[in-house]
């Protein structure tokens, strides 16, 4: 029974990726840290940063089901979502919705995600003969 449960967890390739789990951790962090934002920001800043954080994990998941060239493209899109989160974090901080330590924690997690995605892109490019042009 235990092997069956293990197979279910790893049926989707992206669930084996550490970067995917880091992205889920960041989503959780964003949810808990934006819960203190003013209610009138729910559809603006709060919703946008949550959507961008979720997009990181979504891009990783979607790309993993594609060929290497497309996976690299989706990983680059995940990095774009990370940059969006950096901007929303800065805005949140400038509006005093986020403390200095929360801003630094967010940036630290986003830098780690960027490095992990960059390493995964590099690995995919090397395993593809250094070229990621679609054939």
C-alpha cells in the first residue's frame, strides 16, 4: 500500500522537482503574509501577488509535460513571474503593508527560486547538446 501511495505522489514529473515544492512554499508564505493587507487591496495588490506566486508553480508544472525546448520556455516564464513578485513585494513594502524583514524574506525566497530555475534551465540545455532551439 505504501508503494502505491508513493507512485501516486510521483505520477506527475513536476512533483519530483525541488523547485516546484519551493514554489509551493512561497505561495503559502505569500498567502500568510498578505492576509494582513487592507481588505480594499484584496482585488488589487493582494490578488496580483498571489496570482504571480501561483504562476511560478503553474509554469513549472505545465512546462514539465512538454519537450525540453518548451520546458525551458515555461521555466523562463516562471522567472518572469518571480520578477513580478519582486515588484509587488516592493510596492507592498513602500505602502507599509510589508515590514522590512518580510520584504527581505520574500526577496530571499525569490532569489533562491531564481537560482534553482536557472540551474534547471542550464541542466536542460546541457542535456540537449547546449542548444535549445526547437528541432
